[in-house]
C-alpha cells in the first residue's frame, strides 16, 4: 500500500509526497544513476536519483527501483493486480517489471517520450513476483508540463502487458484498483465538498472531475481505513479543502502541507493485516518522502524516527549489476 501526490504552490514551485506501506521491511537505499551506467542490461541516457527497495522472491534477494526522479520526471512503482505476460521469448518487445522504472527514468524526458519508449513492448515478470505481489502500476509526473498519469498494463488486441495511460488531473494516486474507479468513486463524496456551494454544483474535487450521483449515494465525512479506495478519497478531500482554503505561497509552505498530509495517512503496525503465500503480513508505514522539485532536496522520515532528514544520493559506479552487496555499502 502506497500513496503519492504532488502539491503546487502559488509561485509555481512543486513538492512531491510519497510513502512506503508494506509488511516486510523493504529498505530505502538511495543512489544516483548517471547516464552511461548499465544495470540489468539497461543503459541510462539521463541522470536520475533512485530509491531502491528489496524483496525476497522465492528465497532470492531482489533489488528494484521503487521510486525516482530526474530533472524531467518523477516516477513511483507499485506491485498490483493487472494483466501481464510471463511467456515472452523475444527480448526486443519485452520489458521486465523489475527494471521498468529504471528504463523510464533513465531514457525518457516526458510522458510523451515514455509512451514512445513503451510502444510495442509487453510487460513481463517472474512467476514468483506474480504469485506474491501481482504486477506493476506506475505513477508518472511530468514536471515541465505539470501533468500526471498512471500506467497500468492490460490486455489489448490479444496481447497482455500493454501499457494503458490514465490522466490524473489531481496528481494523486494510491494503488489498486484502477484509476478510473478511484475517480468515479470520488463522486460519492460531494456532500463533504459542498461547504461553499450546493452538492449538485460540485464538478470537481482536487482537480478530479466528479459526477453527482444523488443524495442517497453521497457520503458525509472522510473515510479513514487503510484501503487504497479510502486513502484515495481521503487524500483528495484533505488536499482539496486545504488548497482551497489557503494554497501554499512557496515550496516551504508546500513542504509543511505535504508533511501533514503524509502523517495523516500513515499505517500503524498491527492495524492492517493481509495474507501472503508465506503467511500473515502486518502492513506499516516504513518511510515518508518529500521532494522539493525546485532545489532537488529530498527529505526522508523512517518508521523509527521522529524527524525528517535531508538525504544524499551517492553516485552508483557499478556496471551490469544491481546485486544487494554491490549497493549495500552506499
């Protein structure tokens, strides 16, 4: 379970908020990928900062880029339930879900370039990943155009694992279900957004278009469970109210708002349990991240800390390997 959102100040400065909510500790190792560096057979042509997460897949230690940003794009990855292809044999037309974020951030400068990059390619994942985590969903924020999309991978024209793009005008996303459901579901909460005008006149919540569905379906109040559906509603209602009341004037005020919204949506260990192939897993918020896109400064708060710290991204100087021991010294 994860949340990602962007807050824009009056002066145009932007701040990203994101977190990691998961059962097993996945870590948060940082590294700066320079162009020309090759990892997992993929060579980057663009510098970007990477957040690595660790997973134990069928007894094997796997490290993947779970979040990152360049001067052009911010990207976040989840494992979720969607279409995939697990039997591809032609390397030219496939891309592994374990290196997908690295592929995008290292080779695309916009959402449009990402679409060209993924055109004709099919997502593939090891069966162990699919059994344990489902497959992949990507949040992508185009900094220059102030535009966000979520990328799911679906079946199209008889082929599985094909990229599908959904625009996110509110720059907010949680994991499954699909973005279309999240946006439509917001329409059931127009009663909360009617403090200024009649619910029948509410046309958007935090930039997302909503349709009034009738008083019988319009809830009053903010949901507080840790499900992705409730987190999406809660994030948007909080941001909608806060930004309409007083939009941050600069990146400092935006950082303060982002920190409050992140803290509001943390998961306390022992409150959310789900079953995996290895048994029960208790989700918890492992880390919170804030990125000031004006300065590139990244703030991180780990689950065992009271405070945020400014973090650095040591340059990765290894080639053709992303083994844990190769990055562990960073």
